[in-house]
């Protein structure tokens, strides 16, 4: 014999009566938050005037109606009397609710805040009706009701939970025989989502309502499809299943009234309010029913339509805010495997790599992936054809409605969302459009504050911007966090297509506007500035997209050149020279086209390009460019101009790399002398020149001079820039090299190891400067005869340099030589 497990008790509707300040106070957790938690933990549903939707009836009528639907009345009585009933001068809404609950014979649970309650003045003071509240509290004490006194939200939660648990529940009944089925047909192929459906099933069986919602809130992610699949898959569990389109809250009552008529609860002519009330009463006494509220957006307006009880409720929504109403269950994009499966189901011969490319460009958005698969199947397009159309004609392509069972195309669904945003929140669409013209990555909210005020008047107002980001998140149009906002690549493509001919600011296009906003919003100079790197990293993908060669940004081409140079400088200083070089090259080319070869902006770009070439071992190209730039700088700016001296500094480095040590020394000495004279001994640029001079003296064999200058420079630069600054670390490596040669091995080893540790922590293990510090330490270990340690370190350096710099880079080739020397030394040490 099979023993059925006991059913969970029916959820009751608990009416919370209180004055308004108790919902906010005390902080951080108010008394009403504690009470709602107790109701939820008891397996019941909260009814509170704060959640009742606006209607064309008086507040006291709402009071009476909602109390009539309630199962339990709870009063939390503080020290304020509250608002008087409209048209009366003798009774507040709170006291009237107590009287109504008494008349209806509801179970009454009363909690008084005690005199020892702690909190702000607003919790206690009632300047107008303090005497009335005290009289009401006395009447409560003398009413014969068992009441409890609490002084903290925690005490209230515990006491209310215990009272609800001990309060008897009404007996439940089963739905009468005969099924009522109002769920749309399941015609869309359903792929994946097994974990989602399992979680939804478990949540519903827990006795609490559950909301199916897209975390990113976007249309086309599969919320409705998941709800449909659930209803059909578990349809045998229900005697009544009903689908309620809920995008327009004013139409919900009518759809519920249809269910009430299908259950013979009301006649055709009965008003919807009566039908909903009778339906709620019936459902709350029965089980084996499912209601699906599809595409609901407003939790407060939907809550009055949730019946409570033993049945199940699913809510699909773009809005992620359902706390206190339902348990949130996210519907995310397809996994890549699910996207590939859908595409190959429609086009079995599609190679996996091609399916992956399509899924990547569609961001694994289920509706778009399904549409793509159907189009590929029907048209016979190649992958390249589809992706080309997606890049050039996204709006047309995504407007194709090939999906059986979907109500609309991807493009139409999002076009409707954009139109409604314009109508309801016109300031939000320009912000969303700006994000759409950036990369499909998180956008720092700080960048949005740089939007022109003519375009978004609220841009400088924190409250106004908060309103915009809140509505974008609530409508599921962007994934908004405390610091960033991100738009999915599919709606972004549609929004770009929609606005490609717009001129939002001063007659300039969106691509030009984006470039100008990025220029205005750049953080501080990234060069050797690790604290600024996280913000630069977050902006980098947007800089690369905004300056892409496919964009028509001619009016802002000078800004484009600057953004390219800054992005390349970040990559260079961050230790990614190979990624930086193409950006430096393009920036320099644009500078020459816009400004000519003798413009100061071109000098800076040429200087940075030469540095990028040098970092990648192209020392001759770097030398020739630096030599030409230095001559122009001296002629246009003068020999002591900072930019002239920077170019001279770089040229000396190239001379060193090419083996022209004496020329390098002469130029380094001249630059050091000029910088010391112009800027002073402790200026960072002067200290950089001193450090470079230390390296030149080292290769010329003047190690004692190099040591003395290196020690003085290190002491100064630590004082000026700090021990962890990249320039300080480079100076320390130069000094350690001289100490090794001069036989000060322990001092050299300690300084080298400390510098390597700091460099790895500040710059990362793969940074070229960290690898240089490691290489110097390995050389020192060979001097000490510690060949095994040197070998292990050199092996790691070689692997990293191959990855970061390339196999043919001079530093990589030098690492090969070091590793060979290590192996030979190990063999000589142990011939066997």
C-alpha cells in the first residue's frame, strides 16, 4: 500500500494593519519588514494597503473589501494614530480596520510596541493625535483580546510567526471533477532548460508562488516558452489551468472573470469584481489549479489578483523586482551547447564551428537563435551570408517571422519595447541608445554622466539618472548593477539600426556622439598608473568599438586618433605590447593625415608608436622614427621642451638596444642634464632619465658609477613615487644588476627578489617588466651556482615570453639562451 505524504497547509491571506512609519522604521529593518517575513515563513500571503492597486473607489471601501477577503487580521500598534478616515474627524484608518475585522469575526492578532522600544523620533512623535493613539492603545488592552508587547522587529517576527503557526487553518477541499484548460498550445520546439523547469517545479511544490523571470529582463529569452512547457509537461497535476495575459493590468480582471464563468461561479452579466472575488474564494479552498500571469510588469498592481491557497502561480516578467510577492527564478540566455543544438536541429549539416559563430553574434538569445536556425533551413544561406546580413541589415533580418508558435519576431518585440520607453520615459531611450553604440560589455555608469545635457537633461542629476537606470532594469531592457549597465547584443543591433540616421547632438550622428562622450569621460593617464587600470580595462572594449574602422566618424577623427593612442598606451603599460601596436600605428597615421608631420600631437603619437615598436623588438624601425621625430621636435618645440626630451629619452633606449652604447650614453647624459635643469632633481621624468643612465653605465662597464647613481635614484624615486610604482621597480632592477656584477650578491638577491615580488603583485606575472625582473634574478642565481632554481625560473620566463612577446622577440630568444646555459651547467654539475 502506498502512503500519500501529507499535503502542505493552505496559505492564508494575512491583513497587516499599521501606520505608515512602521513600514520604514527602524532602520535597517522595519517592523513591517519583520512582520512580512513572519507571514511568509508561516506559509501565508501578505495583504497590506501598501500593495493595493489604484482604483476608483474610496480608501475605506478598499479597506472593507480587502478585509472581507482576508483570513487573519494582524494589528501592529505603535505610538502614532495615523491618517483620519476621509470625511471623519473621530477615527483613523488603522482603528477603523480593527473595528471592521471585529465585525467580520476575523481572527485578530494584536501586537503593541512597548515603552522600551528604541528608534528615531519619527517612530514616537505624533504632534496631532498622540492622545487619541494612547486612548486606542488603552482600548486594545481592555478589549479582552490576547495581545503581546514587543520592542524590536526581531521580537515581532518571532511572536507573529508563533501566533500564525498556532492559529488553526481552514480545511481544504479538492477541485470538483472535470478539467478546465486555458493554456495556449505548445508548438515551439523546446530545447534545454531542464534545470530551470526542475527548479520551478520544486519551488511551486513548496507552497509559495513562483515567478519565472529573465535576470537580464530581455524579450526573447524564453520566459513565456518556459512557462508554456511547464504547464504542458505537468498538466496532469492540475484540474484547472488558466493563462492570463498581464501586460495591461486593466485586462487581468476580465481574463480571471472568464475563468470564474468557466467554473460556473458567476453568471455572464455579473461584474468582474464579483467574479474575481468569488474565484479567489473558491481557489483558496481548493488545490490542483495553475494560474499563469504572462508578461506582468508591476508587482504592486498584480498582487491583488493573486489568490493564495494551495494552487500554483507562475508569473513571467521582464521586471526583476518581485520581493515579497513571489520567489524569483531567472531565465537566462541559452548555454552555447543549447544554441548549437537548436541551430543544428534546423540545419543538421551546419558545422559546429559555424553554429558557434552564429550563436556568439546572437548572444545565445533563444528567440533569435531559433529564428536563425529556421532561416538557415528555409533559405539555404551559408553562415557567412547570415552573419553579413546580421552585421549590415540586422533590423530587416531579425524582423523575419519564421518561428512557429512565437507571437512576433525579434525585431517587432523589441521595437514595441522601444516605442513604449519613448512614450513613458523619453529620457531613458537616448541613454539606452548610447549604450547600444558601445560594445556588448558592461558600461561604467560614470561614463553616462558625460552625455550632453541637451540630449539627456537629467544626466548631471543623481536622482534623475537613478530613475533612468531603474526603469531600464525594471523593464528588462538592460542589465543594470550598482556600477554598470549592459545591453544584450541583439537589441543593441536593432537599436543601432533604428538610430543609424539620427543626429542626436549638434547635427552629429550617434557614432560621432559616442566618440566625443568617450573622449570627455576618459580617466587619468594610464601610463605607469596601476590605480587607474581597472577603469581603463572597463572602457577598453568600448574604445575599440567606437574607434573601429567601419564607423563613419570623420567629424571626430582627431578624437578618434587620441582615443586610439590612449587605448594603446593602456595596453602597452599593462604589458600587452602586441595588442597595442596596431592601435599606435593607426593613431599615428590619423594624426599625420589630420595635423601633418610637424604638429605636437603628431610628435606625441610618433613617440608612443616608436616605444611600441621597441617593446616588440623592432628597434631599427623605432630608432628611425624616433630620430626623425627628435629632429622635428627640436626644430618646432625647442631642445628643452618636455616632448623633445621624451623623444630623446626613447631614442637613447633604441640606441642601447642596437648596441650603440656610447651614443646612447651621450644622449642619456644630455637628457638627464636638461631634465634636471628644467624640472629639478626629484621630478619623475628626471628620475626616469637617471635610471636609464644607470643602465647605460652598466653596459659600458662603469658599474660602480652606475651603482652609486642607481642607489641615489632609487632612494629619491621611492620618496617621490612610492616603493610600488612601476618606475621605482624598474630602477630597483637596474640597481640590482650592478650589485650582482660588483659581487654584492646577498644585497643584489634581496633587492631582486623583493622587486620581483612587488612587480608580480602590482603588474602581474606576465608583464614584461616582471619577466625582466625574474630574468635578472635567474642570472644572479646562476652566478651563485644555484642552477636548478635558475633553470626552473628561466623555463617559466621562456613560456611566458613566448605567449606575451612572441617566439621571435629578442627577449624570448635571450630566454632560450639562458635556459640552454642552465641545462649545460646542470649537466656539468652532475655528468651522470
